[in-house]
C-alpha cells in the first residue's frame, strides 16, 4: 500500500509556467510511454498511463497502484529532458482510473543530472551526524555576541551603502510599518512612496492596502514627503528556530532615486550568513546510523528514523555526516537539505553534496565506490 508523504521542507526551484492545456496534453502523451508519468507525493512510485483529454478538458489517468487521496487535489510528474509537473482537481475516481481537471502545470530545467543508485540501501549507511542543537536558548542567541555578528556581516556586505542601518529589538523604531512587518513576517520594499508601488519579483509585503483599510494612506504618503523618503526597504532579520523569532531590522531609505534591487539581494545575503554563523556555533554530534536510500555523485536521500536529526534539519537545513561503505573508511561529507518528507513515523531527507573531506582525492574515492555498487 502506498503511503502519502507529508512535505515539511522544500527548496525553491526555477519553474517556467506551461500556459497551454494542449501543450500539457502533448507532453503527457509523449512522456507516458517513454520516461513515464507518476503520481507525486507517495513513498513508492505510482506509474500512470495518460489516457488523454476528454471533450470537457479533463484528463484521464490509469494507475498501476491505487493509493488513498487525502486531499481533493493530486499532482503528476515526469522527468525527461525537463522536470514537468501538473496539478489537478480530483473530479472522480473509479477503481484504478482517475479523472482530473487541470489547475496548472510548469517545467524546470534544473533537474537531476544523473540517475541515483538505489542498490545502496542496506549496504551503505550514514553516521556521525553534526547537526544543529534542538534545545537552543533564544535568550542566549539574541545577546550581544549575535548583535556583533550581525553588525559585522552588515558592515562587510553593505560597505557601498553606508546609509543602511540596523535596529535591534532594544532600539527598534515604532510605526505602522514595523507592526505590519512583525505581523506578516515579510520585508516591505517600496519603490515610490507617492504611488506606493512595491518592488516586483520579491517575496515582500505592500502595506498600501492595510493603510487604505485603516484610512492612513494619505497621512503616510504625506509623512514620507515631509521626511523626504521617496523609497525604502525594511528587511526583518529572524533567528529561525522552531518558530522564526524577530531579532533585528535592516533599513535603508532614499529621498529621490528608488532603492535598487541589489540592496534587497545584499540584505538576503546578510540574513543567510547571519543564520549560518549563529547556528554553526550551536551544533553537536549524534553518533547513530541511518540508512542511505540512494546515492549519486551530487546528492543522496537518507531514511531518517531519529527524531532529533529531523528536527535539527528544520532549524538548520545542513549537516555533516560520515558515509560508510562496507569494508571502507568513512567518507566525511557536507550536505545541504533540498527536501524533507514525513512518512508515518520516519522522514526522508533529500540532500545535495556540497563538500567531501579530502577535496579532489576524497571525491575520487567516493566516485569509484559509487561505480563499484552496480
């Protein structure tokens, strides 16, 4: 029986939307008999046969295995030259046939470069996990040392933008914008305060609607004019433990020219580097073995049965482990999390290999062992 996966963590992938329903049908019709079309979100591959579109535009699929559908939607995917994914509303199911109304589809060119070796399960194990502590005291993390770390990162990365400022919770300015940032947990990036146009292409919150609802919009625009603020970016910094905890605010304003997108990217780098440095100093090692599900030269999937490891990856999505081939010395690897899924009482972690101990020699040894298991 196939079990439904609960997605806990997933890194962003660059997708291109497929606009035409006819193109989606053509792709599924072409891929179904070749590389295969599969139902997404289960602990085993569920192959589908695309039976084609109906006159009303719905799509019919025949399933090899009949799983449970815990939600009124389902997704299908196929991996050929591109990764293609389509989302459907479940219209009807009868035996091993499902009928779906297409909601949307997209494709990605950033796909896995090679197939992963699945014959390693049971013969290759991971151990000696260097992970984030799961009982970190926020009061300690939010102290003077963390303020010094953030100030140092900010000074280095924003050296070309000397009017950029940091405010910590102890000296945080007050205002409607700050209240909205705390509520929405997103930056505010206004390009033009007299039109309240927000920056495009970023995950930001535009306070214009909130100001309108509270009858504050005209007052705020007048306030910006008096203060000579023509554009501004307020970027919250959170310490991301189990729940994100507000720590500081990066702020930059301009009287005439709009704040550039480059500053947003720099603020994002400040946030990422700050998170990495404070969590790197709060790690510990768990000497326990976990099964390797599959391996490739660039990544792996692990079966995580230890609850602390799964919890730690949600705090700090990276770790260092030993990979143990039979009759061989352990190979030390640095990994970054790409996805984390829960199945019943264990997790599956998809990880990218970002470093191997021993540099080129360590990579050569790893590649040769990987080729040996066929």
